[in-house]
C-alpha cells in the first residue's frame, strides 16, 4: 500500500502503461531516493532561477543566485596551479580552443564569514 501511495505522489515516466513494482528491497529504495534527490535539486534550481528573474530589476541574476546559496564562491587567481591546470585542459580541448576563459571559480563547502548555512530563498 505504501508503494502505491508513494507512486501516486511521485509518479514515474510511462507509469500509465507499466505495472508498479513495490519498493521492497534496498536497491529499489536507493534508486527511488536518488530520483527524489534529483527532483529536489531540480526544484531548488527552479526556485533560484525564478527568484533571480523576479528580482532582476534590483540585483543581477547571478549575484542573486550566488548570495542565495549557503556556500562560498570565489574566483581563482589566474596564476594559481589549479587555474593553470584548468586553463591548460580547456585550451587543449576541441570545444574551448577558440574561446577565451574570463574567470574560473572555486566553490567551497563552507559559507563565508557572517553567513549561516541556510538557504536564502
């Protein structure tokens, strides 16, 4: 019964034509948990983009998104070893050889000083 209620709340593609298998083992449970995480990630991204577009007259959309995330996003120094390796890799690839890299950003897990780890949506 719980599997039926779960699939009513979180339907799967082509569910109208296939029979529903119960969530009765750890593999199925893990797969469904990953699918839920993906859906929640998509929902968070959607909220960020919609919030950025709603406030675009007062704040640049990228700044809105950056300030909404509970993390630290900083530009790498061009002379740093990390930046040099990334640029070398990018310029050797077929797709980026004709483009100029303007900035490379480092994303940290810890929020900057003065910020809590909560979402600001």
